[in-house]
């Protein structure tokens, strides 16, 4: 018996072909299916419907550009649909924020993202998103983990999982365009006309060969009267030999392109597009923590927003100082 499958702060990760294998992806998916079906049956007994699917749980699945991510996502979908879960599978690689938006827009019970985020190319991972689109907390992850490891001890069950196949007769799986919905949602939040009047400078987008390809580029291209460039915009499962993490040493190509093409700004994304770094017109690196601070200051000072500010323990203390300055409650 191998060691138990343990979920960390944002899912489970492992080395592809060594411990991150199809068998484990299927077992985890079976454990999640058991959790959702048990929860649905309990709510039926309480005369409550699960979401809007007539009591049947729903799940959405996305994946990044890593080696075999699409195949792992298909394996997960096969298990979910055979377990009676209404399953929406992305029709292409997407970012984690796109997946999170799909969880909410589809009123899904959970979301699954196959990605190892900014880790080296030889890793992959399995993220679980809660109904609100954010990372699943312990009250969701712990019971799922218990069910996963209980099933993993059953060798006959694990062997049977390998034969789970979803064909055209299984109507519970729907290939879905999550990306268009996400772009429309983002544009709906913006004053597009005001931006178009002032967006007259060149911008570079560097998705670092990850799932953020064309996402920012298409949104910014719709808003800009100037050139929007994108580099590293093809699938390269080795990420060009660097970790897909937007930090200084990994952005040498972006720095060179920015200088050569006189761009005012570069926006750089990690492998699954949920981390961002920037370069200003002088190629000075701006971390995500500083970007958060600028956004918070703008929302309070220019937009007049008030209320609580919630941050994680890893977020910079700059946020604390901004909250103190404006008298905002920090949680």
C-alpha cells in the first residue's frame, strides 16, 4: 500500500508519471463523487435540492497546458459522469480564474482544476474549488480526503476504476466554453469606453507558455488603440526550461521584448494564470503584492468603496498599512 493521498493548502500535487498518475486521479475523483452524492442524498432527506440540477450534483473541470493535463481531466470526467455527477469539461486549456468563474456561473457544487500552478514542468496537480469559486476549505477537503484514502485501500475498486469509460451515450458530460463566459464577465466589470479613450500605449503579455495564452491579450486588444503583444503563446510542456512563475529571473525574455518594442507595461502570468507579476516601462519588476496594494488604494481612494478587507497570511503587510490609513477593518 502506497502512502496516503494528502491535500495541501491548494490541492494535491506530485511528479507526473511517478506519483501523479491516472490511477490516483481516478481515485480522487471517485472520492469526490462519493462526497457529493452522500451530501446530495442527505439534503434530499432534508427536502432540499442540490443547486438547480434537480438534486443531482454538478461539477466543472478545467486543465492547464502541462503534459497530459487534458488526459487527466478526461479521466476525472469519466469517473464523475459514471458516478451520476453532471459534469462540465472545458473544451480547451484554461486558467484557474476562468475555472473559478465557471464554478459560480454554472452554480456547480465543486470545481476541479488539473494544474501544478507555478511548479516545475514535471509536476502536476489536482485543485478543488468550492461553490464560491475559491479554494476549498478544510470542511470540504477533509471529508473528501477520508473517502479518497478509504477507496484507495480497496484494490479491487481501484482496478475497476481503470475500466470507467465515458462515451456519447453518457449525457452527464458536457464540453463547455468557459473562456468566453469569463471574458464577457471581466469586460462587464469595466468602463470599457473610458479605458479605450486613454489606453494608447503598448503592452506586453507573457503567459509563460501557460494557460493564460490569449486571455489577457484578447481582453486588452479589445480595449487598446495601440499594440498589445504576446510572447510565449504556444504550448510548450517544458515551459521553455524555466518554472512558469512570474518573478524577476524568469522574465528575461519579457524584459528584452519590452525594451526592444518600447512597451509601457508587461503583464506576466504563471502556469495556470492565477499569479501575476508586472514590469514597468523601465523593466522594474512589480510583484503581485504591490499590484494588490495599488488596486486596494484605487478602490478606496478613487471609487470610494468601504468595508472589510480579507487577506491570507501570505499577503504583504502593505495591505495592513493601507487599511490602517483608510480606517478599514482587516480580517
